[in-house]
C-alpha cells in the first residue's frame, strides 16, 4: 500500500500540534473539535479522507466503523472500534465522541502536547503518592500503617452493569498485548491504561471486567495497526 502509507509518512513527518484544552478525569486532553480541525485538514491536504459511523455489527455488537481512504490510489485502512451500549443518551454520545477522537489519533500517530507516551507522567504521580507516606517515617512503627492507609487513594467505583473484577484470562491477555505495543514496563503499562480509561489506574486489580475488555479491545486495535505498518 504505497499510496496511503506514503501519504501517512508525509503526514507524520510534519504532524499538527494539538494542545490539551479540555479537562477530563484527573487530566486534560485535546477535544474532538480541535482534533478534527488540525488533523483532518492536514490529512485532506495529502489526499486522505477519514470517515466513521456508529453501527451495529455481527451479533448486534455496537461499533464505530472507520476508514482512512487515499483518494488517488483508493487504498484504505479500515476497522471497527467497540462501543458500549447504554440506555443513557448522554453516556452513549460521550462514548462515541471519545471513540471518534481516539481512533483518529491512533490511526495517524498524533499525540497531544506533553502526551504521556512512555508512562513517565503516570510514574511521577505514583512516585509522589509513594513519597507522602515516607514523610511519616519518624513516627513509631505501630502508627505508620494507619498513616499509610490514610494516604492511599480509594479505588474508583465500578461502572454500572459491571459483572465483577478483571478475570485471570483478561489479566494474561492484557499483559501480552501491553508487551506487543511496547508498554511492557509496569509504569508505562499503567500509564497507558489510565489514558485509555481517562482515570488514574495504580494497579490492574482495580479494573472491572468491562474496563479490562475496553483496554484489551483498544490494545488489539493498536497492535493490529502496528502489524499493518
């Protein structure tokens, strides 16, 4: 696929700059409007069109079907990003918006300014958390566990409709895929998972089955994309 790959190579040689302009779960990110304005305009200059649409796939699974099409050659990169069905229209709209933004950035390799690509920011946050209890080291030993428990952040609530915590099978697949996409390091892996779920994750044991399924689907899409390059 010399046409679309060559065009994407030219795109990535001089990618647009995105700034994190919207607050999310303990972090900021570039919103969809900015992503479309900056990324789509540059892609169109290079003869690439991006299309996406939420649709029902096989077995009534709700997905975002997407395509990057090189107009001149007709070559395309296409796939499906899984969406979680919800009876709440606002939650459904939010999930679609997130998927549209995430898929476009993943396909083109664009990252927002100061994006935590290698988990260093996540590592910094967790290092700061670990450092807080250490200031209590002068206290008697019997008092330190209480102080440490007070400093430990409570795990986030499980999402509605969750069927339980992450399964051993999901745990194994998650670590396998993290290694495939170059996030085998613990801090890098947790930082990447935090970015996908848009909340801070300090251990994979915090993940629900639905969280794990969402991260696994995302990592599989990234691994497939890397395999086609």
